[in-house]
């Protein structure tokens, strides 16, 4: 009997929910479409009159786009997120990060003002209790990618906080030095990302973000899934 209990405990520790990115799906299909379009373009160029030359070139150009899209889809990790009892793990072709549940203060779909309305962003935001430990779990390559990817988001935050609409854009450039609460100095891209996290928290209320393209459902449905996981963990901790 004790052996069965130990087995269930071992399996329970390794239970996880895997989320597949919608952006990484249909990679093989995209490549096959590109191949078919390339064949059609080649047939047009070889067998059709010169009048159809530009049509054939357009087909070949489309096939190149499809090949590139299919290639990058296949480079994406099999799963974009892994949810366990200990943490939420994010996977990207540029790297990964790990976010323990105890460091999550709240999560939701961020909203911004557009005129008199509140508009949901195509993101899931996480507010951290302590942002600094998160910097140790994220790879520098992924930090560099996120700094570039989030620039439009920062510009939107600046625009929303600027009453005149003519505020300077210097706030997009992050400082390369960051002083931690314990006095340590972080340099380079990690420091830039620390400042970026603070800036986005002030503007949107969240430190880090996951695009809805990285999940297999809507942002609201994914937040509901996370809430369900969190409630289950809290219930298990009480028992």
C-alpha cells in the first residue's frame, strides 16, 4: 500500500500541462504549400507564353515566403509553456524562463485606454512579487529578443501616459545599469530588461508578458486555466 502511495506521489510531482503555440503549428503544411506554389510557378515560367512571366515570378516569390514561414515554424519548440505545481515555464527558440508560483502576485489580460474605451491587449500579463529573481531564470538571448519585441508595447504605454501626444521617445531606450534591492549592480541586457519590467509594470500593471500567439486558446481562456491551476494548488496546500 505504501508503495502505491509513493508511486502516486512520484507521478503527481511530475504532472504537467503542456501548452502548444499556435504560431508553431502547421509547419510541415506550410512547407508543402510552398512546394506546390513553387511547382506551379515553375510550370508557368517554363511552359506558358512570356505574357505570363510576371505571374510565374509572383508564384515563386510566394513560395519563398511560404518556405521561410514553414522553416521558422519548425524551429519553434514543441511546446511554448509548461505548467507544473512548482512553476510556469516558457519556451522560445531564443531561450526560456521559469516563474515559480510563489512569485506570482496576479495575472490577467492587460487593458489600455483608447478614447473612452478599455481595450484588451493580445497578451497575458504576470505581476511578480519580486521581479529580481526572475532575471536569473531568463536567458540573455531571449532578453535581447524581448527587448526588441516589446518596443511597440513600450511606445503604446508612453503614448497612453502622455496627455499631449508629443512626449519624447527617449523612454524607449533602457539604462544598461540596474541596482538591485540588495545593492548588487546588474549590467548589460539584464539591466535593460529589469528597467523594462519596471516601466511596463508602472504603465500596464504587469512585469512580464506572454503573447496569445504562444498559447492554444484565447487570452481570457488561458487566464481561466491559470486561475484553475492556482486554485487547485492552494486547495492542496490547505489539506
